């Protein structure tokens, strides 16, 4: 039987944390929408749509990663984030929903699964931490994933996962849903073979 990809892989692309933070500063409180699955979290978990299903204008539907959608468009909010637009341009695979996702201090995302999010079945979710710190813990399969600002990660979120923010600052990730193509699968396989999965050195928990 073919071996599965690891449940976490750090990809060999990295982005400037200062420029990511500068783009984040272009948004204000009114741009964020509280997450729609209220049973999955405690506190304040919200999202900001940068790319959404084509034709959607309702805030909740714009942040929903509809697995049945087949057309996606950039939102007006992406115009405020030129560096994030450049980050997305580095990904040579079809982009689906793209969101900034924020978890405030003292909040937690309860353990849950996203059954459609598994690169080996065709859809992947990539994370780029923008704001994070040592008080934030992201668990996949019960084990922490430690991610530094500006790093790019694939996480198999069809597995159980949870997040808690015990820190004093907001945790914000750029979260990118993509269709897996040959370019991305080759990158995942190469990174997995090189041992770029997990790892604690030099990273803050996120």
C-alpha cells in the first residue's frame, strides 16, 4: 500500500513576516465575520474573505469553503493586501477560498475534522502564520504543529485538529484552500522526503 503523506508538511517557500503584518494592518474590525460554525469554538474566531465563491455577496457565504463550488474570484478586500496578492501568485495551483482567520486571546477552536481537506483526495489547505506567539497551540492528530510567521504549511485537516490561544495577542493565519495539481503534489512529496514535517527548532507554536 502507498504510504500516506505526513499530516503536516512545511513547504519550501517562505514569505516576509513584516510585509504580511503590514497588509494585515490595512483591515479594521468591521471587515471580519464571526465564524459560522459556532459549536466548534469558544470566544472569538472570525474570518476575512480575500477570495470567495463567484457570485457570493453574503458575508457568511463568502467565508464558507464550499466544496461544491467550482468558480472563485478575488474580493475587493484583497486590493488592500498587495503583498498577500504576491504570496498567492507564488502558488502554481488553482486557488479556491482564501481567508484571513483570526483567533483572539483566550479563545479556542474545539477539536473537529474537515473531511474534505486532504491533499490525497484532491483538496488541500495551506497555512501562512502572520500573527502568532508561544501562547498559541495548534494540534493535528493530538500533536502540536509549530509554525513561524511567514512559513508555508500543508496540514491534513481531515484529521482531528484544534487550536487554543493562551497568549495576549491575536493569532491570525492566511488560510488558502487549493485544488491539488501536479505542481503542488510534487512539492509536497519532495518536502516530505526531505523531512520537512513537524519540527520544533526555531518556531513558535501556532
